[in-house]
C-alpha cells in the first residue's frame, strides 16, 4: 500500500520557511577584529581539515582562537561560537534570528519535514501536536514496555561469550521506540534500518558543505547510495504506517495513533516524515549513548562497581517488577551521573549549525546576515571553566545535585535548547537508566574502547565487540 505521494530526497525546501540569505563569500568579507581565525587564503585547506574530523577541528579552533572565531568553508563565512552565553543566545534567547544551518538540508533528504528538520511557521504547531505522547503522565506505561523489552533482549546474552554492542543497542532501542510510539514490533525492519541508516548518517555529514548538492543527480555511486538509502527508509516508514492502519487497532494514545487520527488536518507525507524522524532521533541517538556508556564503564571498573551496587540495591530489581518512572529516577543516581557524563563527552548530537537571517549581536560578537554559525555540544561541553579536567570521564562530578544547577545556561545542552529542545528527553533518560541498571545487575561487559566516527550523530566506530560475563 502506497502512503505518500513524494519522497524527501529531491523535495524542495518548503516555501513557507524563511528565505535563506545569500552567503558571505570570502571575497566580500573584510574581517572583524573580534573574530580571530586562520587566514582566509587557506580556506581550501581548512575545508579539507574540517571534513576529516569536524569535532576535533572545532575544538582545536576554540583552543587556539578562543570562544569565538571565523573561518571559511567552501569559501563561505563560518563563525564558531563556543561560550555558554553565546550558545544560550543562539539556541534560546535569539533563536528567531536563525534558521537551521549546514547539514539540515542534507538531513531533509532522509527525514523530510519532520520535527527535527522543519522550520517556522510549521515547527511550533507540529511540536505542540506531538507533545501529548511525551507528557510525564505517559512515562510509567513506557517504562513498563521498556522494562519488558530490556529483559527479553538481554536474556539472549546469557548463552553468549561476546556481543557486538553497537548493533545490540541499535536493535534494542529501535524495538523500544517501535513498541512505545508506533505500537508495533520492529524486528522485521531492524536489519534494513541499520543498513540504510548507516549510509544515510554517513552521507548527511560527509556531503553537508555548500556546493556538494550539485552532485545529487550526478549518478556518482557515493551520492546514488545516499538516495537509495533514503528511499529505503521511506519505504520502511510507509510500511510501518500501513501495518498500523491495516491492524485497525483503536490505540490512539501513542504518537502514531495520534498522528493517524489527524489525517484530515495533516498530510500523509508529514506523518511519514515524523515516523522517519523518530526512527533516527528516537533510537539512533540513545543507542550511541549506551554504546559509549558501556565502553567508558569497561575502562573504569570502580564506577562500574558503583553501578552494580546500585542495581543490586534497587528494590524493583530485587522484587523482579517494573518500577514507576519516579522510582526509577530515585533509585538511579549513579546511572544518571554516568549518563550525564557520557553525554557530556560523547553528545549524541554534537553540533547545532545555524544561518543568521538578520544582522545580530551574539555575546558581544556582530553576526552578519547570511553567516553560517556553529555552536557545538562537543566543544562547549569541554570547557574547563565549567568542567575541571574536561577530557576525563568522571561521573562523580554530577554526584552533587547542585552541580548542574550551578552551571551557566548554555554550558551543557545534550538535548539542545529553546523551542528546539528534544521532545523525547525524559523518554530517552528513562530508557537509558533502565538499560544501564538492568545490564549491570546481570552482566559485565568488557571490550576495547572504540574510536569515534562523528557523522550526523556521534557514533562509535564499528560494531564495538564486547566480552560478556555473568554476574
């Protein structure tokens, strides 16, 4: 059954969105004494360096030039803003002066106009429409589903000597999103989603610089694979919707049920795009955080022991029952600290690119209309003023409940900020706490620490093979 009339890969930017200003090109930029940076004459070399390892490039720029700097990529002006106050102004206080920046046009090729990629005036209305399933009142029922699925999934580990951690976490988090938000079993789609998402995540980030879009219709294999992966994910999202419609299930309190009830008010393309968005943002990001968290725990046996002790002490685990959301929160200070520290050093979304739609001043820096602006969780979370020994993974820094409250706005933003803050924040936190505690109760994982593979999300490279031992 065909659901949607068009596919995202070649869809134009919707006319309702704010017009993107012309970029500021190198030949038209005369510099700003408040914006140090590399000599523009080296722009082509800088572009290559940027593409090799973007998070490392930006971190080096911050260390060399400070919390604000300018550089040219594809001969267009980019401004890095890394201070906490600048982050807050760009993402919250003055967010209306910006639209989504580089990378999001590429992301639209996969996710269409879902909540992660769309702009005003559409975004806020869609956000309000999608809020009900994420209300706190629904979290207890989600925790019940999550608890059962973690039990089912990890039961298979008892007979294994090793697992591939990254695919395991991807499969588990996909099933959690599918059952909680779509009301469906995802097993038949797991392999296809993993294969297509691997390509899509890579191409989104590796083809994000202005000018590369000219190759989209070229037939070059690298770009053709991007189109094929995007179309395959679209087909999966349409199949999920068709399956739900054909089931004639009356469940209307999950996200897909709510969207299908509104078919007269929203397009079927929009329903599909939101399903696509949740496939990416609802499982990919959490799976990455889990893979990083268990990798850090493998390197830090003292913290792992603290987590195991916490799991052993949790009454809901002892009694083999499902906790409420509040009980889960109250019984997991160590798990929560592990999660916060992991998202500090390995933020699932590690960059928030914007384009200025008008001249503005951010943290004392004049930003011209048309400039690309980069704020980055990866960089700002490594600010030694707020996080002593910033490269050290140290969950104990979060042990004092007042620590996070003492941080200035914009210094820690793993879920984004403003009207763009992740709608599923508490859903993801509950899921991550459950996985950490339930795995720690029964298993001990150990493996080599993976290299990073920063793409559209901050992924560990490879399958992340781990030995499994029973506790």
